[in-house]
């Protein structure tokens, strides 16, 4: 017996993503021009970061559209995992950009080039202003799903990168030390890598179908075994399809009498309520196979 639910409410905030994408793409063009004009590594790295962010926001925008497509017999969950794939791709690219920024920064510390501090300051301020607007646009929806969280994270990193660019411009103006530009590039790399790693780890956890964070399967098993007429629980699995959509399945052995007096249907309702209301993570999409004693011996493959 199985439950039948909808696949959860989908919140995409496509309008916010579209605005953030437009702003970020505009800043990208400005920073590329600025990097070519000033010769700044910090601005070049920030422009490369903006390029990945522009592509990332575009992927996020596409993913937010794909998740609205209905399920089909070929794709029973529709494209709900598109947001996870998009977030993982963004994080992977950001890790590569961060590694490049650090390596190039070390090289430039040993051989710092001439930098136009005035142009660096102008483009740093322009970038920061645009990033702050994007942060404001995305802030209200950043907790909706992993896709939006990754997008918001990228804009925050961009803003911090712009701050590093501005600081390096002021240092070069006041001291004449052009190595500050290389340091700023390395700071941007340090901002990129840890946050990208966290998003990549979370996306990987979902794709590997790990148990949802906050859901203790041992506790779930104990709670189910505590219900009247339940003899055994096996093949208990839980995973996350997409942000806000945990799923759980289990084989539950009931007393023979439950199948004779029609009590099994009532037990199914109790099991559904159990996993939906009694734990830190509410699992509203659950599947239970109700079995009489001895049925497990007839299964070809069973898990604990």
C-alpha cells in the first residue's frame, strides 16, 4: 500500500532571479572593461567570478523554470532536481575560479604589475552598488530552495569581492604598493572556495540520496515499532528529492488480524501521520508496504 501525495509546493522566485541576472550581467561587462583598462588581477578575478555567477544565475533561472514542468511517466518527479544540479554546477565552477585566483595572486605578489588605482576604485564601487541591489532582490527568497541559496551566496561573494577591489584601490592610491591588488585577488579566492564547497557538499548529499539532515532513521524505526499491531520494520529508506521535499519508504509487518478485519487501512493512516508530524523533519510524501508476518522471506532482496 502506498500513499499518494502531490510533489510539494514549488517556490522558484523566477522574477527575483531574472532581475539579479540582469544586474549581474551588466556588472560583468563593466568589470571586463575595467580589468582591461586597469590591468588589475582583483578586478579580473572578480570579473571571472561575475562570469560564473552570470552563468550560474542563468542556470538557476532555467532550473527555476524546469522545476515547474509537470511529472511524466518517464520523469516521475518532473525536473525537481534541476535546482540541485544547477547549484552543484555553480559551486564546481566557483571552486575552479577560486583556485585560479589564488595561484595567479601568488605569482603577481612576486612580480606586481602597474595598476590604475583610480579606474580600480570606480569599477569597484560600481560593482558593489550593483551587488547590493541584487542581494536586496534575492534576500527575501534565499531560504526557499538550494538553487536560490546558491544564487544569493554568489551575489554575496561578489559584493565582498567588490569590497576587496575597493580596499586594494585605496591602498594603492595611498601607499603605491601594487601588490595590494594581488592580495585582494587572493582574498576573493578565499571568500569563494569555502562557500562553494558547502553548496557542493549539500548538492552532492542530495544526489547521493543521503538521509535528510535532522531526520534520525533509528528514531523513526523506534516510533513505528511503538505503534499497536506493528511487529517489524525493514527496508526503511529516506532521501531528499529537492529542497523541501523529503521522502520516506518502509516495509511494515503487521499482525495477521489487521488484514482480516480491515484494520490495515487505519494503520496506514497512522504511519503517514507518524512520519509527517512527530519528527524534526516533516515527511509528507511517504510510501509504506504493509506486510503480513513471514512475507519478508518471499522477497528476493531485503535490507535492514
